């Protein structure tokens, strides 16, 4: 966000867990924040929670940022609220309460100040309809996901009078925070929750239908189906079963015309657990129950009692899927398995049902398929969105399988099948395109011009040198990038001879006069998790300690060469940056690190 658009001072109304997390988000960007609470006890508790080093989830990136956060009372609006150019409301999800809060804010805010509501599904228009015109022009919904610091998605929901410039300012701010904003529509539960809770409810129904153990379903619906390890039932416990129950009811009662409305009614297991006040992790009991230290039991839905869980649930089809490195191949292997295999049948019905549901939401909750997939990836930590999963399987096969399962084939799928055969494609410059409609065809995804895409640079011939696990790329403006990109371990990028060789060749290229500066980095999940220990182990087994010594010395020599180079060397570490990876980062003359950098040397341990 440019200096002219950055908030000067932010007010957060409501200092609970979400309110504190949102206050920390702004403070982490160097913006002063005032948390407004109804009494001094709650205000004090909010600050204490942010400062507590024992909190499992730390919202502040540094304890020093706490000095940017102060507390005030809502009774002080008349004196203090006008000093804030951004106001974020984070009170409980009760429409009448939010309306009352906004009436008070409208009476005391400075004209032109931006006001947002953190809501997971209440109507933006219903909250703001009776407010002043200036308020409504500067009002929008901002749906954060918990924990605010770590979840990248923020859904932005405009009202009917919201100024587009306000939306642009917010979206730009989040980009600078390392987050991604998607624009949704003012519909119940917006994008991610509308589709996400439908899928979670369907998981429970399919678990009952195919009589699969809960712990096996969580293995299946985790990484094999492009989801994080929290999968489905574990995720429900983390979110809170009472919260999930509320969100499902919001969809069920708020979407009377939904084509599968009955599938939005909370599953009977969820209903029974909520009635028994087993809300998941917050109460210690949900689909799982922690007993003693490290012992976790699982729910037996037939008795609604807990039993010892199978700690290593297995299924042949899951084992086959895990053999594929590419997530698209994993999903395809699961969904296209034998019809008499309950695991494949479960995966097929879930993936195709969720994909069809997501496609039918285009034009209702969001403008296009790309926005829906982005919301689901970012909000639920998925590797693929539900529509991207259909592409992975193949649209023609999806249509056939949907017909077999008596899932009505969405018109948008038929149109995409007739137009190009997929929902996503690429331009020659490796920019992604997505299917819009039969009339409009494919549209290129918008990309911020400040964002450098290494994939695009590689596709347009900007690779200067390359070997198996590293390459040199021309970034433009006389800057050369040494990209760490280990093919066999692309997430971790461990240091090996190929990376060391390319770092040395970078100096040769700059010495030739073509470039004036060097960047060390990549766009992988992690910068570098240290040395390639497998290679070191093989050398040790072969008693080639001389080669191990040479590799270690080469790394140190290159790091010193970078540190004392007669040209700028900038390291861009992010994610896991461990051992030799940290040594490479420390060898740069300057480091530009992400806030979520996890670095260290094993010697310290």
C-alpha cells in the first residue's frame, strides 16, 4: 500500500480473539491501533492476551509491536473515534447489535473514514442500510479467517453504495501485508464458508453412507484430496462445532433457493454433538477427545461415545494416490478408482459434488471460477480449489461421472467442455487464464504489476543458465536471480552441488558486465531447509568424507564471496530457512525477509 493510502490510525471495536488478531495485523505493519471495549476489564484482557507469551497462537510478529496498540472505552467515542481513518467492527454476530454499534460509530466518526465489519455471513446491506450516505460509501465487509496472522484470505464484500476506491485501498493494503483479498457478493456466508461448510457437511453424510471410520476419512480428505492435514473432522473440531452449526444454519435458512438446500441442514451427528455441548477443541470433546497427555480418542457415531482410534488408518487407494508427487494426479487417482471401492466412491462423490456446487455459485457468490477457487485455497489451506480439482480429473470424465452419480451437470461445465475442454489455461507468457462463459471464452487473471512471476520469466526466455536444481534468471534492470529449485524436493530446496555451482556461476555472469546485482531466492513454499542430508549420508556411507568437507568449504567460500562482493547481493528468505539455507541468507549483504520467516541453525539446538 502506498504511503498516501496507508491507514494512519485504526480503531478496532471489540477486542476478543478475532478483534485482537485484526489489531495485531495492523500493528505488525507499523500502524497505531486503538481497541475500543465496553469496559476497562475487557480492554485490559484484550491487551494481556496479545502480550501473553504462553498463548498458543502469537498474533504479533514481535512483542515490540504491542506498544502500537492502546485501549479505550466505547463511551469515549466522542473524544477519540474521529482521530481514526479506518474503523473495524468485531462484535458478536448479532445483526441488531451490529446495527446499534454502527449507529454510534456513524455519529462520531470523521467523514471519509473507512468502516468495515468483520462478519462471516451477515448481510452488509442490512447492517448499513439506515446509516448516512458518507458512511455507506466508505463501508464494506471484511471477512478474516482465524488465526488472522497466518490465514492469507480476506473476503471483501461491498455494499450497494461502497466506493470502488475504498475496495481498492483495502485490497492494496492486504497485498502489502502478504495477504490476498478476493471480492465476494453480499450473500449468506459469502464465498469460502458457503462452499466450505457445504463440503464439510457432505463429508459427514458420506462417512455415514459408506460406513468409513472417522480417522480414515480424515486421512482421505487431507493431502490426498488436496486439503491440509487438518482434513475434515479435525478441522471441524478446530473451528468449533457450534460455529460450524451456526454457519450451516445461516446457509440453510438464508438460501431457500439453493439447488441442494437439504444438504445444508446440519448433519445429525453435528446436531447431537452441539446439543451435548461438545463443541470440539474449545470444550475438549467433539469428533475427537483428548484423554490425558497425547492420547486422543475418536467418536463412534453409532454410540456417540469415544473409542481408541486407529493411529495408522490405511486404504489401498489412498496408498496409490500418495505415490504421486503432483496433487492433480493424487486427486485423479482417488476419484477414478474402482466403483466397488468405498474409499474411491467417497472421494468421487465428494469431489464431484463439491465441484458442481462451486460451479453453481458462480454469479451468485462471486463473479468467476478463479475467485471461488482462490477463496477456497486461501481460506481452507487447499492445494487445489474445487473447480481446479475438476480440471485435474478431466471435464469430460467429470461430466460422465456426475451423470453416473445423478449429480446434474452444471451448465458452466458443459460450456467449458464445448469451448476449450478445461476451466484453466495459460498464455504463452505462462499467465493463467480462466473460463468465463461460452460467449466470452477465456480471460487472463489480473496480476499486480509489482509482483514478479518467475514462471512467466522462465516461459519468456529469461533463463540465463540452468542445471538440475538451480537456475539464473534475468529479473530486468540489470538484476540477476539465483533460484533455488530442487526438483526432487521442491518445497524444501536443500543445498546440494547443483545449487553451489549455480551460485558460483552467478558471479561469472555479473563479472561479464551483463548484470550489476544478485538476488538469492525462489517462489517455493520454503526458501531452503538446509543441506541435502540424503546426499551427505550416502557420501558418509561411502567414506567420502573428503567430498563432504569440500562441499562444506565451497558453501562457506561462496557465502563469503557474496558478503564481500563488489556488487549488491540481496537474499530473500521466507518460510523454513534452516542450516545451510540460513547460511546462504546470512551471506547476503542485505536480507529482505517475509514476516513469516522460520530460520535457525541446528547447532543452536
